[in-house]
C-alpha cells in the first residue's frame, strides 16, 4: 500500500504548521499507542527546537477542552471527541488519530482557525489494522526525515494489536516495519507461534494464558505441563521458553493447538484457527539481549503498564533513550501493574466462581474497585474464564456519577465482521455518554444510572449477530 496523495499532502501541511508555531501543546492517550505517539511527537519538536508541553489523558476529559496554546496536537485521540468547540480565531489544531471520526475531511473549510485532521478512515484505510496513532505520528516524523523513529511506530502497532487479523502488519504498517528493518532497529520472525512471553515465561505458563477460545489448558498450568510433556517438547526438570523450542518442536505444538481448538469452535471458524496461533514476532535489535524490552509484545505491555499507573513520562523517557534510571522505574511499575491485574482478576473470577453475568448476546461484570485505567486490560484477561462466543463488558466507577465501560472479545468474533467500537459509540451516545474504539477492543464513559439501559440496548443491538 502507498500513502494516498491527499494524505501525503496533509503531512506536508502539518510540517509547515509545526515549523510556523512556537507555543505548542500535545494531548495523547494513556495506552501504549498513545504513549508512543506522544514520544514521537515530542522527539520531533525537540529536534526542531520547539518548546512544548505534553499531557497524557483519558478520552473523557477531551469534550469541551480549553485550548490555551497557539498549536494543539492530538495524537491517538481527538477524532471521536469534540475537541475544537472552544477554538479561537488564529489557533491551530492538528489531529493524528485512527479511530472513527465525528467530522468529515472537509470540516476545516469554513473555520476561522486552522484545523487539520489526519485520519486514515478519511482516505479509505482501516485504522484498526493498517495504521494506528503512533504510525500516523511516525509518518509526520518521516516528513521531517526522522526515519530512525520507525521502531517506535512499530511498537505502537504491536501495542494496538494491529496485526491480530492476519498475524502480520499490513497496509501503511508494512511501510513502517520496513523502515525499522532498514534502519537496523527491527528483526521480524515470520509465522512464529503467537504466545506472549516468548523470552521470559516458561512455556507451560505462557501457554496457560491462551484465551481467545477457552481450552483445557486455559488458566491451567497442570494441564499445560502434561500436554507439553506428552508432546516431548518440555521436561519436568528442564522447563523451556517458547524461544528455546526447535522448529520441529514448534510444529508439534502448533498441530496440538489446532487439534484442541478444532474440537471447541463451530465449523465456520475452523479456517481462522491458524490465525489464532501463528503470527509474526518482533525483536528490537538495539535492546540488550536479556532485556524484556527486546521482545515487541513485552515492551508494549510495559508501556501500557506505565499508562495505566499514571507514569507515562517514565515510558516516554525510555522511548526517548533513557535506559538507566527510567528503566529501573519501568521495571518497578510493571511489577506493580502485574499485582494490580492479578488482584482485580481474582475479584471477578477465581477458580470456578465468577461474578460474570451472561445474557443472550453478551456477558458483563461489575468491576467496582478496579481502577478505571486497568479495567480494559482486566476485561481482556477475563475472556479466559467465560464464554468466548460472546463479548464481555466490564464496568467500574470513575466517580459517583460516572462509569468506565470496557469491551473485549475473542478475535474470532471480529472475523464475523462485527465492529464493537462503532456499536459502543452509538449506544453510549444514546444514554448520554461517549465511546468508541476498535472492532475487538473498545470502551465508553456513561452515567452511573444508565448502566442497565446501556446493557439492555447493547444486548438488543447484537440480536442475530452472535453465534451462541
């Protein structure tokens, strides 16, 4: 895929706006993609000797935001929020976002302020799989000639799960990936077994986290050990990681997983099974060989940990090159994050007891007490404890009047063509909230007293779409 000409022209215009501005503020999202986006933009401005402020925010703070700077840049957010309602004459706004936009590409035409929104959906490019927020920011960096930032664009795409449909990067992401390879930052292993923790987790532990489809091995390390020993690829007193397996051993594991999944999915999904198991893996060659930052998935998880614990600046320092003090802080934050996730999951689903309520087309849980910043991650991890054929929604309080809503689903549901991000945006709006996101991972903010109505509307909207 080549970048559309109009999109390329927009990047040229964005560069000119930045070069002509002195008072600049960046707003970016708190997840891996948003943090990578912010780091790329901040690096561009540093190299251009442009003083700037940067703030990482949740989406709910953006509606009717005060604009106090000559130029405000929104990255990995802004397209789905009313960010320009208080724009003043002569102010400038740039949006670099891949989420479904509220405004069309001609929105800028009758404005007294400068408004530039670069969104792939305006150009017929799917923002869920072909480019994310960090990728859009990288193309701005490339406009300035900073192709050495391509690896951060790749990291943002990993964190945003842009390769989940095919197991590979496609579209504009392919360009970014190739730039990172050419710059010597990235090595891609094609068609590897797609299990998290390939370097740092024993294989029997890593395999137990498989949750797209609930299997006998899911959340069951005793069963995973038995399976691996039966296959002859792991020994009781010599446990291996995924990266320590030979290709023949990986082939054995692949065949076993196909066999197990084939037994529990409807026939229409069988053709998608390889895509649940196989995918490219990403190694960042500039990182130490024994560092968790060397593996793309683990690096992206560490970035998310920072965002969910209000430590985005630590993540950004690591992305911008601090591998000493900031790295120590990053490891401590990651440890705290893992503890918070574990305790939150145990409050919802422990052993065979769960607080998950299942309806005809969806399932949900009350996550009161779970931090709003991690409820999405918890919801995704809960998939391994419930009915994978239905999306799961987690709720938690933001304050006495508001709820954070997070939805996650098995990748198989995305192959049915259901875009939950569009659905959650429509329904949250109907109950007086805001929302949006991707096909498989999305969220919303709604009034507390609208929870029951939200659930009822969502369940109704999915009639005929879910295979039970």
